C-alpha cells in the first residue's frame, strides 16, 4: 500500500488554507510574499463544500492507479509509492481526469497536475502543515495496521467468523 | 455552401492541444502545435466528427464558471440542462430547435438510420450492442413525431436505384468503377480532392435524402398534406449528414428534402429532456409504408453493408436467380480496403470496400491512371462505417473502442439475420412505391426526386 493524505470532514472548518498552501508549494512561491499574488494559483487538492460538510479532497495514491492505466503516453507512473506525473511526457489529453474516481487530477496549462505528497518539500505536505484544525492525516500502511489493532482491542471490529 | 461550414469545431478555451484528434482525422484537417489549442482547416475537413469522438479534454468546473458553461451549451445547440461534460472538439446541435418546432405543432415525419438502433441504448445504460429498433420507434412517437419512418426503407430504395445504375453502366452507359454516394463525408472528399473523377460517383442521393424526398412527395400525398407543411427530421449516427441536408440540389420544387438532422447523442438528449425513460419503453413498430425494411437496408449502417445489400439484389437481377447464399461474408469487416469478386452469368464482377477515408486515395489514383479494373466501390469515411460515426455515443476509453464497435456491428448483422425479408427488391412496400408512384428505377419521377448532381460545393 502507498502512503496517502486524507482529511477528516468532521474537523475541517472549510477555511481553504490548504488550497492556498498547496498552490504556493506547487508554484514554489509564497502568495503572501511581495508579488506573490500574481503566482499561478494551481492547487493540487480541492476543498469540496456542501451545505452540511466541507472537506479537502486529494489524490489517494492508488496502488493500481486508474489514471496511470489509462494514460496513452505512460506519463503517470509509480515512483517510490507516489503516483507521479512526468510533465515531459504528458500531452494534456485529460484521460486521467476521466479515469480518476475521486476527481483528484486536473490538467492545467496543458499538463496533468496532482498531489504528489510534497515529496520534494523538506517540511512535508504543505496542506497538513498549515491546517488550523489539524484535519489531515498522513496514512501509511503501518498507521492502518495500528488502527486495526486498536479497533479490534476496543471490540469495534467483529471477528471474521461473527460477520453475517 | 451556406450553413454547411463549421458543423465541427474546436473550442480553444477547452482544447489542451494534446493532438490526438490530429492522429484520427482521416484527411489531415487538424492543425496545431502540441500544447496549444488546435484548429480545423475548413477547406480540408470532411465533417466526419472522428475528432469529436476522440477528444477527451473537457471543461472542468474548477476552471470554468458555471455561467460560462451554460453559455457554451447554448452556443453548441445543447439543452442547458444536459449533464454531459463539454469536450473541446464538438459538433453543432439541433435538438432544442427540433424540440421547439415539435412543440409548435407541425406535420412531422422522422426517419432513423440503421446504426442508431444499435447504439442509442448505450446512452441509457444498456450494454454495447443492445439492439433497440422497437424502443426507438416508441421513443420517437413519444416525442410527438406524427410519422415514425425509417431510413432503412430508403436504403432499400437506394439499392434499387444504385443497382440499376450500376447495371446500366456495365452495359456501357457510364464510367466504371462506380462509387457509392451514401456517405457525405466521402462525397465531400471526392469533391474537394478528386473533382475530375466525380462522374464515377453514383448519381443517387443518400438514403437520408431519398427518404426526405419521398416524405415530401409520396408521404405528403398519403397524408393529404401540402409538402411545404411537412417537417422532415433525420436521426443519424453522423455529423456530416447535417451538412448534407443543406447541400444545394437536395430539394424538390423549392422544398428541402430534410429540414433537421439530429445525431444519436442528440436524440438521447431530447429523450432525457422530455423525461422519457428509454429503457422502459415497449417495442413498437415503425409506421408503414415508409418504415418497412429488409435486412439488406439495415446493414447499410456498417462497412461492407451497402455492397452486400447491392450484391444480393444485383445477382438476382443479372442471373434471374436468387444469390446462392444471402450472407456475403467476403465483403464484410476488414479495416482499410477489401477486394472481392463474384461470378454472375459467367461474368466476373469486381468490387472493393473502403472503410476509413485515409485508405481511398491509392484506389482513386489508380482510377486516374486508368489501371483500376474494379466495377463497384463502396466508400465509408468512418473506421467501421456508420456504427462508428461522429454522432454516435462517445466511447471515451480508446481500448474499449474496438470492442464497442464490434458489438454494434454484430447487432446489425443479427438484426438482418432475424428479418424474414433480407433483400431490398423483396421489400413489398418498396415494390408498392414503384407501382403506385415512382414507376421504375431510374425512371422520370425517381430521377427528379432521388438523384442529384455532385460537385456543386462552391
Ligand atoms: S493528461 Fe497527461 S497524464 Fe493525463 S492521461 Fe493524458 S497524457 Fe496522461
Ligand atoms: S471532422 Fe473529420 S475531417 Fe474534420 S477535422 Fe474532424 S476528423 Fe478531421
Ligand atoms: S480538440 Fe481535443 S483531441 Fe484535439 S487537440 Fe484539442 S484537446 Fe486534444
Ligand atoms: S461513414 Fe457514416 S457516419 Fe461516417 S461520415 Fe460516412 S455516413 Fe457519416
């Protein structure tokens, strides 16, 4: 399993700080620095807002990524557990947008753009770093296993033979 | 060529410049540098809509304002309520116009091309290859068309006229090979690139236009209405048919044969707009007489179909005996170009079937050079014939395309095999039309209604 970031909609207050931070990280420029507001605003996650709930949504780094499977150019590949776009190969056809089940990939400026877990950023994912509500979790295989053990111990997970 | 241009367009706001439309265009009409919006050369484009089928770049709600999307829908001739995404390559739409004409009340007659019944189900969640002639007739009736007729009837009529024309040419009355004229994208290509060979084209109008002409003459007479009051609509798998309906010469006594052309996708949109649940409709028959058809008429929807239908009839006209086997598998299928021969009355008859316009040039060069010994050629612009036309439900995932096209094709062959009447000349209503109205194939009435002159493009 790959690592991915997921946000808890019960915690998210809908402030969109994550979008701004993501866009700034993607542009390699702070939007609060002088002239920064003219940077291309191209976040790789999106705040989805409904009347009852808000939550940021971003790439789940699927192990069998449908975007990678559909890409006619082989521009999307798995690189060390992260679904990664090779901009040089991408032709901007948007097939990956059609294929992605969570709407986490977009074509901007003729190239696919998606969350790549800020692997090039020493501080780690920018969205997690700025979220005032601490809504994000970086999920790793170990995290899931630990959670499973915790739930079993708390009696929250019925044993396999007890299921209908 | 008023009104014929711009049926196919690329929206530069949405086009990402991926260039994949360029790869499928059979005539090299798409221009552009990768990464910048592409454009179509109107003088070369044959309006087949293959680029529309291919394009996967759509307007994202993240990038486009909803009001702008609504504006684009209006510009494209779509219902604003339509939920399908807007792709960069698109064709003009006529559904809102047809819906309002129907609501106004007029004497409406509709025809439906064979390939539509093998694909429209996909728009309503049915599997590829679902065959729905009965539901299609019911759906058109629910939309309020007064007469629900069928292009297949006119396909049978085309075989009568085209077959007779071919035999006449074989007797020395015209140049050979004779080329079919039912695919308007092919006709457009011939007119643009090979004007010196136009006398090789059959003078027959396409089935769409023949049907329209018969609606506004015989059909109007049967219903006791003035032809000028008939609103004639065609439902087609094809984008180029929209332009064909507007060609010069496609009229009679100043009355257009066909007033509006809808694609398969547009008919589906009309049904959704009218809240008609296609999948739940009962099977109903097409109206008679102009909705009755043979299996031969039905296979016009796929490559090799016109040829197979023509040979079933020609064999009988030449030899006086029915063709030994109705299924002429040797003209079926095949990408590109296929040659076949048939012996009739001791004479060898050579035919060729071209699927995909990019494959026709060598044959035309041979005709020009006088080295082509073929008698009859069927040309279809789209890769598998009309089942893969530019107006069919879009198959977005390229790896599914072959599978879906094969299923649609199989559906049309299945339909042919299931019909009792499988030869155009045996269609009793076509026989009645000749008896009561047209006289004989290539006769005076059919000449003025069903034939035209190609080459009047500019
Ligand atoms: S847009 Fe780029 S990354 Fe996405 S499928 Fe097309 S070529 Fe591949
Ligand atoms: S409509 Fe057909 S001919 Fe015209 S640009 Fe598109 S693919 Fe090419
Ligand atoms: S029209 Fe569509 S297929 Fe053609 S270059 Fe633009 S995005 Fe690509
Ligand atoms: S093959 Fe059929 S769908 Fe394609 S352009 Fe010709 S008539 Fe239209």
